[in-house]
C-alpha cells in the first residue's frame, strides 16, 4: 500500500504544479524549496519500495518504516487536496470576476488576492514545511536498510481471467464429494432419532465453503427443504450473533432482540415441524457449551432436517456431534495440473512452460486456492524468465504457521500493478464473510482516487477491469440469472487474512451493537479507513484523519444518536461517507465542511425529506446516493453546481420533479431516475427536453411521469436515440395529464444498441413495435402493468432477446400465435423460421386472468429453441403449458411454478395427470408460499409497484392517481435489484 500511496502523492504534485503554471496562480509561499525536496525524497523512496514491500513480511522493522511512510504520505495527500481545492475555488472566482464590470470588482479583487490568498499561501506552505521535515527523517532511516532498487516494467491492469473463461465456483476433483454430500442431505431414514449433522473438514484453501455452497444451491436440495439458512460462524464465536443471523434468515427481516432465550424461542416457532437445512460455515469453537442452546432449539424442526458444517478442525466437528464427515483431500498431481492448465493456458497445454509449470504446481501441494491464484497470475506471463522468478521466489520459504497466509497468495499480490494493489487492499475495510457489492466497491475505489486513467470518463470502465482482474481473490459470486452479470461476491477467508496482514492498522472494522456509546479500539484511532457495523444508538468518532467512514446498520428503524454537525467538524479529510440506513431525518448545513468528499451515501434513510442547499458546495462530489429515501421530495435547487457529479442514484424516492440546472451536469454518467413533472414553474423544474445535454449517460435510466408530457416536441428534444452509451431504459407512462401514450411512444425511440428495455403502464390496447424490432442488440425486455392489453405483443422476431419478463397484465386471458409473430408475417414464415431464437429465460407472473397458453400452428422445434428457464407465479387460472415449452428435446433445465393452483394440480408428482410431460426437466419445482425460502422472481419494487388501476379508472376525470413509487410493495417476490 505504501507504493500505491507514494504514487498517488507524486501524481497529485505533478497535476497541481501544472495547473498553477497554466493559471498563473501560486498558493505556496516560502515553501518552493521544500516542495522540490519532497518530490526528490518521494522519487528516491519509490525506487526501493518494491524491495521494502517484499521484505516487510519477514522484517518487522521494515514494516514499521513502511507504516511511517504511509502515515506521512496520507498527510501530504490531504494537504495536496486542500491546496487543489483552494486552487479550484480561485479559478472559479477568477472566472466569475472576469464577467463582472471592472469598477465593481476592482477593490474586491485586490482585497481577495492580496489578503485572503496570502493567508492561504502561508498556511499551505507551513504545512508542507512541517511534513517535509517528517519525510526527511524517513528518507534518512531508509539508508540503514540497504534496500535494493528494483526496476520493473510498467504493469497495466489486465483481466487475468473472467467468469466466462472459467467458473470460479467449479470444484476440481470433487465430483465424488459433491455427489456424496447431496446424497447425505437428501437421504431419508425411518429409524433416525435425530437429524444428521454433516461436517466438511479440511485445511484452509481446500474448497470447503465452495463445496457446501454448491450443495446448498443444488436444485434438488432447493425443492427438498422447506427452509434454508446459511450462517458464517467464524471466530470469536458469538452465540447471540449466530442465533440472530438464523432468525433473520428465517424471517427475512433484521432482529432487534438482545436476549438469547427470546431469539431461540422465535427460531423454534419459525422452524416448528419444518424440514430445514442449516449451514454453519467456518466453525472454530471446540467448546460444547456453545452449541447446547442451539441444538435444543433446532429439535423443533422435522427429523428430515440437516445441519451442514464446514471447519478446518476435526476437533470442532467432533464437539458438535457430527454424524457424517467428508474429509477433503488435497488434489492429485493430475487434478492439480489440469486445474492449473485451465487457468494458466486457458485449458490447453504449452510444451515450452510445461516443465517449469509442473514444478510450480508441485509447490502448491494440491491446494485448490493456491493453484487458482498462481494459475491466474501466470496466465499473463509470456516469458520463461518471469515463470522462473515465481518458482525461485524467497516467499516460498516463508512458513504458513508464521504468517497464517499462503505464499502463492503473497506472490500473486506482489505481482499486481500498483492500481490493483490499492483496490485489493481497500477490501480489508470489510469484515470477514461480508457480501461486497461490485457497483459500490468500484465507487469506493473512485472516491479514493485509485482509478485514475488518461480520461476521467474511463474510471468506471477501469474499475470494472480492476474487479475482473481480482476475481481469483473472490468467491460466492451472486449473479443476475438472466444475464449472468456479477452483483456481489465475498473474499475467501484466507485472502481476507492476507489483506488484513498487509494493511496492519490502516483499515479497521468494529462492531457497535447496544445502547452504549462505542469506544474506538486503540488501533482504530490511527486508522484511515473505518467501518462500523451494528445497531448502536450512539456513535462517536474521534479520528480527524479518517478518509473513509462507512456505517453499516442491520436495523434501519433504530434512530442513530449522532450529532452530525459535530461529526462533520471532525471529518476534515473524509473522501467516503456512508450513512445509509441510519434513520436520519435531516442533514445539517455543516456538510459543506467536508470539502474533500467524493462519495456520499444517504440511501435507505426513509424519513429524510430534504437535502440542504449547502451540499451543492461540495466541489469534488462524484457520487450522491439517496436510494430508498422514500420521503425525499426534492433535490437541492443548486444541484447544477456539482460539476464533478458523475453518479446520482435517486431510485425509489418521492421526487416530483428534477431541479432546473441538472442539464448543466455534463459529467453525469449515471442517473437512476428522471421524473417528468407536472410542476408548472419553469424556474424550478426541468422538462424531459433537458435530457438533451446529458449525452454521456450510462447504465440504466428510468423515466417516470411520461403521462405528464404536454408536448410531443419535448420527447424529440430529449434525443434518447443518440444516448448510445445507455445500457438500459425504463419507460413509465404514469402521471397527471394522461397524454396519449401512443402519440409519444414513437418519439421515445432509444439508441439502437440498447440492451435492456422496460415498459410500464402503457394505456394503449397494444404496443407499437416499429422501433422495438429495430433494437438489434436487445437482450432483456420487461413488460408490466399494461392493463388495456388483451393480447401480448408479437415479440418472437426479436432475434437477440435472451430474457423476457412479463407481469401484471391483468386483461390478458389467452396467449397464442400472436405472441410469436405478427399476423401479417404469418403467411410468409417458413418452417425454417425461428421465433424467439435466442430466448433463454422467461418469467411471467401476477396475471390473474390468464387461462390459456395455446399450442402453436408452427413447428415446435422453431419456437424458443434455446429456452433454459421458465418461471411462472400467481397465474391461478392457467390450465396447461404448450408442447413447445415442455418438449423433451431440447429440454428445459429449469421450470419453477409458484402459486398457480391449476398447474400445480396438473403437474403434481403424485397425483398430476400430466406429470410425465415435465418429469424429464431436471429443475422442475412446484412451490407455494410456505415452501419458498427465496424469491422466485427478483424485481425492483419501484419498477413493479402495486397495481395502479386507479390510473385507468380515473383517466380523464382530473383525479391524480396515488404515486405508488414511494411505497414498499407487500409482494414478497419484489426486492431491490440494483
């Protein structure tokens, strides 16, 4: 991390000096010599940092020296940020004054530049002199270590391996173990007196958690158990935390209980008589007392329940009274080499590197994690010399017992480019087994300045590449089923231990449960990045050097007792501030003091109604997240001043308009929602036409209130079709004026390369398909709540469509050939024509009047030939499925039916007369509410609010419908999909 910090400081220095030269403004006085000396010292230190970072593992004195260097580097970076901020303000003021008449501003300029600027110049100069003296001492100490100067080629961020190249959840050499485990979970015995406890035992990096996760997610296991619970136990063992995690998993809501006995009673009621699977991952405790209460409570469940344990210690498995043990062995030589080749050579063989490759694999001693990380590292090394450096590295001589880390992991880390090292080590701020959201992680990296490229526009793309390059360090990937993109992941326990070891006290995580005011642990008082987890009603932070403060709450309804004004006074250096789910009701004007703030997360503060105008003085702010601030009715009027704002997440709020001036945010790359307003005040609200200036929007944009569009010309001026960087677009035809949807639909034409489209509340009887069929890269289509539709539109000609979701179409009674192809094209279609040729995922739900899904007149082989998964929910009148859906070849891999009464009877395994038609489908599941442990379909509540029939009923009566976008849907299927 020291190497990365020094690099950041040098970049800052060069940038500021260049800006000062360009503007002819100087903000230092009497410290020019110190600036030159600082630069010289940093450059000399940077030359030996590679050797120092390697030696810190074995030499504590070197670690201490690096810690001092990091501390000074942070302080210098803070001063440089202050210097740069004041430089930017002077530039803005200079531009503003240049536009005013000379006589009016002459005296002010003389005062401003002659007095205030002089004070600032000496202030910054004094700070640089003080830090220069500190760095001098560190530079002198460097000499006694005799560091070597290691010249390295400039390393670029490259994607080591992607999930499309290799599935990191795949188990190598474990097929027998997986089959045995699934059999143990499913086998039933009439003679058992208690449910079995199965333990997976093996040393770190053997794949215990991966094996357990694969079994946990197996479709046979999903359909067998009523409830599934996963708990990471880890150490130190906390019985109350484990119990609360089980209860929260069962109830799908956070628990405020603090009495262990009451928690256990609640667990007992939840599982009574039910068949459950409980996974206790990463157990260390060897004290039998820790398990007595839990095991007594779990007896309330069915005897067909199972407990699955993973542990490194056989003694821990014995203490919990294991009935079956799966002891993971190391991989054989052949299995190890096969796995290594898959990663290092993309599954092929390479005779030039085979001999040295096998020697490297031998050093991994059959440990899958070690082989994966080294294989990923060597994938990009094309020179034999580079492979020899890995084989002969001194790091192999380190004993794991000394460091509690794998030498292969350390080798991989040291080989990372500086940018990737920074990104990897930032993950140390998260606790063990924490679910890391990819999108949020990239924004956190951005806030710390880790993703600097040649062009600021590239930062998110650079972040995506960094994340992909670090994939070998992550596991437990959560993906979107219909497109496979990664939502979140976790760090392997051993990888997390490596990150903690390398950052020492620089990053800190503390738990803050209970009413008492938490005191920062001693090592956290010097931390630069702090995460506080828990539900304490009071938070006290006495660390003015913090650059990151993330408060993670598990219960958003407990009001936090923090004096924000006092907190803002202390956080002078903060770049990242996350106060999501803190039950905040207002933000004080003192937030303007956080002049270095880049990332502000206020999401999930459901009672927050407004933001202060002073927030618009945060010049550096890049990300503002107010997602799920349900009562937030307006954004600051001065929002247009935030010239560096790049990400505005305003999803699921009560915003009734977008403030005028938002069109000036030309740096904006992400806008979750644009609200077309019925506000008549043009000085307050902007119109849809103002979207024209936001030319570089990316990701997914939801436009709501399209019923408020008063002039069709507004739609054309928005120029949606030219926003070619948008990945997805949502169109909601709700609003006050009830403009004729079909009249504006044509002019809402999105860019032809759009990949995802959602349409809601279209009031026409059908949907024009002209521009929809021209979307040549469309992969995902969602149709919802088009209440006048009698038939589904003909979508079968969408040749690139892979995922289709349709819900809340309350007037549809029959689905037939009109769904596959337009009637005018039917005669021209031949037997070789394909309908929905690439559709893989289809979900349809909340279609209460749907009765028939007709057989087709076309060859069944020509319809949906690639369909992999079909999910149906809450279609109570649907009678049967057509042959082209359930045909044996090519077969569906997954068919899930939920709350469809007639279908359930029809395809019931025991009594259904048509069960034989679906018995060949591996993932066939029929569920009802009592069986479901996870959502069948995952849709954002704002994009799937309760049925807005009032819009149809009250159309033309002048009555405004209820705005359901601010309410939480009671539908258990819905959840935030962002």
